[in-house]
C-alpha cells in the first residue's frame, strides 16, 4: 500500500529533518510511528501529504510514485490526513465540516449514515458549531471529515493530544473497528502508549530522521525496555 524509500525531507535544503527514512505498510495494516520529540515524525506524515518537499528518495502509494505531487492530488489518490491540532472549521457546523471533507476531495455528498454509525455523538450534534464540541468530539469530527472521502490510507498525527484517557480509548476502539470493517490502512504518529497498544499492529521508532527499530506492537507489553530504550527514558 505505502512505501517510503530513503526519504530525505525538511523545511529547507540545508536543514533536512528526514535523513534517509524508509518504511513499508501493507494494505489493511496499522503502523504507529514513535520517537522522541524532534525526530521527524510529523515531518514524515507531512511529506507523505506533499506539505513538505522531498529532496531525495521516493514515496509510493499502491506501487505508484507520488513523490512531488501537490497535496490535493495526493488526497484524491486516496490518502486522508488528520493533522496535529485537528484544524477543523470552528464556525461551521459538524455536518458542514464533514461535507467539506468530501467536497474538497472531489466527491459528492458524504455518506453520513456510515460516518455517524462510527461516531454517533456527531449525529446528535450535527447542527452544532464545531467550536462548541469538546476536544475529544472535535477529534472525532476531524477523523470523520477525513473519512468522508473514503481514503485507502489514513494518516493521523498525535490523535490523542489534549484528550482525556477515556475518550482516547473510545477513539482507538472506533479506529480499530473502521480498520477491520473497511480494511483501512492507518499510519499514526503517536506518543500515547495505550492508544498504540490498542490500535497498532506494529511500531516503528524514528531516531534522528531515520527509521530505527520496528517491532510488533504486542512486544511493548511483554518487554517495556523496548519503549524505554527507544524513547530515551
């Protein structure tokens, strides 16, 4: 599904955040990217979305090289993106936010029944302005908006940030259900160990802009030293 090959990328040619990072992610699988702050995790997902330019290497989706494509074309190729901080439209209603997620990717009216089936709280608040929702509800809205275009691959950047633990658990459960029912491939950048263990099949640790140790997520439970070693604890 997704292949990143020896990717070098950054915010200027003299400051490459990613320094030859590689990864592969099969269809229907979930990979969590972890690492200390400043290691290049967010730059990775932004580079996949075309928001950060690649100076070397390649990004492939379904065997097709998408390196250098503009963001709108990458989105229409089947990648959904939920950025850190959610970036919903606060003055628009829940329904309007979801509709914009579909229209922005060249699709017609979104399948509200499908989306509200996963996020029933959004159905209850469909006419409310997004700014009136709790942080957890806003994150659900951001995910629903990304799913409105029916992506094959969903990128999530720190989806647990600023959300209470019970809601983090709920969101992880919803994402796991979507992954299983729709065979959605998921790449998430996440520091919350509980969410990673609940959702991910595998974990890739990033160190200084390069791919490091890659393990089965279940190993984090059986060998806590793996997490401590890779996170510098």
